[in-house]
């Protein structure tokens, strides 16, 4: 069978290029959603379980990992993470912990979306640099 030739045909170069760009973008967005789902799964599970100690433990794990990211966005979000003592934990209700877990979950998705946006910025920059070399056609650059 190695003697068989293969060929890809297309009807409209613009249409096909646009289609492929949309496919790539959808793959990136899908991956972002997939990673966000995986990274937030533990928080979502903790919200559904009526165990205050588990909720607190999971929340602390997320806050250790995302504290600096959340605090860097305080001017936009108005949310700030700070250290608390055992007394705060004793007074916190399950619904308050659930709300905090939901907020942290939002920041997990935001961080993944920003990471995805950085990749798109990288691709745009790379395309621009390659175009300025004069070695690549627009058709070739559209493949990136």
C-alpha cells in the first residue's frame, strides 16, 4: 500500500483557513476548560460534602497555591487573601466556606484562561516576527 498517493483538497482557501483557525482556537479553549475542571475538582467535591474540616483543609490548599495570584488581582476583584487564626475557623460556617471555595474555583478558571491568552499572544507575536523576515507567506503563517 505504500504506492498509494494521498491528496488533500479544499474548496475555498479563505474558508478552509478560517475553519482550521477556529478548530485550533476551540482546542485551546477546550483544553483551558478541561484543565480548569481538573484543577477545581477537589474544591467542587468539598462543596458537596458536609464536612467542615475537609472544606477548610481543601480551601487552605487552594489558598496556598493561589494566594499571590488572587492578591495580584485585588484592585480588579476587590478580593484579598490574608492569614487567619484558629478562632476565625471556629466561627466560620459551612456556607461561608462553600462561598470561599466557589470564589477560589473562579480564580482557578481565571488563571487558566489568562495562561491560555498568553499562549495566543505568543502565537501572534511569533507570526508577526516571521512575517517581518519575509521568508514566509501569509498562507504559511496562517498555519501557525
